[in-house]
C-alpha cells in the first residue's frame, strides 16, 4: 500500500508577492475578465474591491451589507453590463456598478445561494443549498422575483456552475453534493441530462482539451473526467489527491491547477494524467478558490482566512527562457511547465467560433481521446497520492 504524500511536497513558490487582507473570513472571490481587479466576499457582509498595478494590490472600494449580521456568500462579474453581482445570505442578489461601487439593483430574491456565475449578456445563474438552479435577467424589472429559468433536478447543494460552448451549443454545467453532473442548454433553457451517480460529492468544474473534456473535482480527492456530449458517465478517472478537491483552474488545454483541502495548489497534466508538482500552499487552510488576473501576471488564491493571496504566475507561462539560473523556484517551475505542455498547446479559453468552425476536428479529437480513456484509466489506478 502506497503511503499518501501531502504536506511534504516541496513548493515552487514559498511566499505570495502580495496579499489583500479582508475584514472577515473570505467566502468567495472573482477576478475581472477584462481588468486587473478582483472582488472578495466575506462572512462579515462586505465585498472588497482591489486593483492590481505592478506588484502592488490596492483596495479601491468596499461594499457593505445593509444588515450588520448578513454575510456575503458569492460574488461574480457580469461583463456585459460591467457590474458586480453579490449573493447575500439573507436571500438577495444585488448588483453594483463597477465605476462607482453604488447599488444598481437589490430586488432579486434568491435564497441560500452557494454558487453564482455569469452565463450571458446581463444574465446570471445561481445555485442554492437545496439544489435549485435559477437564471436571472439583470435588466428585467417587470417580473420581480421571477427567474427566467428554474430547475430543481438536483437534490443537494450546488457546488459549482460552469458555462461553456461546445460545437456552437451554449451549455451550463452544474455539480452538486448529490453526486450528479447536470448539463443545461442555455438557449432553451432546459435540462439536457443528469449523469449517473458518481457516489461522492462533486465540488468543482473545469473545461479543457478545446472543450472536449470536462474535469469534475470530487470530495474524495478524485478527478472525474467526462467527454463532452457523453454525459451519462465519466470516461476517465484521475485519483490521488489526499483530500477534497475544492477548485480547478486551467493553465492551458493540457495542464491545470487544483486546490485541495490540505492547503496545497498542485500542477497536474491531463491525459496523460500525472502530478507535476506543488506550486504553493496555504498553511492550515484549504484552498477554496483560484483565478488569474486579466494579464495573467498573478495567480490569485483564497482560503478560509482573511487573506486573498497573489502569487507570481510567470512560472506557469510558456516564456521561461529569461529565468535567472540562480532562481531555484523559477528553474523548478520551468522544468514542470516545459514538460507539461506541447510547444503549440492551445489556451483553455478557445473561442466559440473556433470550436464551432472545427466540428470535424473536434469529433476526431473526441474519438482519439476516448480511445485512450480505458488505457489511461487503468494506468491511473496505480497513481500515488501527491
């Protein structure tokens, strides 16, 4: 029996470049998709707005709940309207203008929200503790408290919601504590399918391999890998994390970061599945969320303390030639980065147009990938915990 390895993994980065200290425990954060800014929600009912310039992080505004005892659960950016959407524990979704940090709308009622994301122009989706998924049009005021879509197909809390485009289809993925992956058509909108029961809580989602593969983190430390369009069951399984996988962040189409309950951010190669090393860690706290600043200069992480941490992300980029020879962190990261991708690996954020115009290629890719799934799955069973 192989002894699991966890906290003894050597980290490439020992200290963040900068931190943002919040006034309460951080429950969620997001990075702006078009600006070097991030937004952190806290149990104290505040949302801290911060801008990143050079190596410094400056807090620019703070939103506070109108109820002193009301905490913030989730936060996301809706880029079309350039607004910050905040879910409060009291049951309200409120929107704030990014230019003024002033409230725009506070009449949307959505109880027990635990997942929140933008899914289209002025539309957000939220998932609740009871498994309900709702979509709201932020411009619609005539039908107060009436979402444009509602689903109760899940029976437990919604852990994550992930929109993506595959073969010109706009979809929304949901994962839940009930062990099911949900797939929704955003244009209808309607449920397409629920997967088979994976028999463990599902915690997070990421899209890789030019939208052909879906990674789903599990409470038991496994990565379930689904092939797009084949939603009934996973096509591959990547075991080995010593604790629950709380978040996944793609670096490129073949490499991701995972945040784990043991506090370590790991670098993983996907199909072939392999652990490539530890990037950084949060001592004593699980890694609850991750993101990149818009310029990808910083990896941003949060945990169940009062800090949002900004790590030097240049170690994860393709341009490693300028690294100093005496910089051990850079040398080790360069080796991992160079070994974990091909020279022409496409970025994870492939455009909808690219996916749509390469339907034939995608079909071939799916076929090739799926043919290797059984072999990969067998080899993965011998993976050790890292």
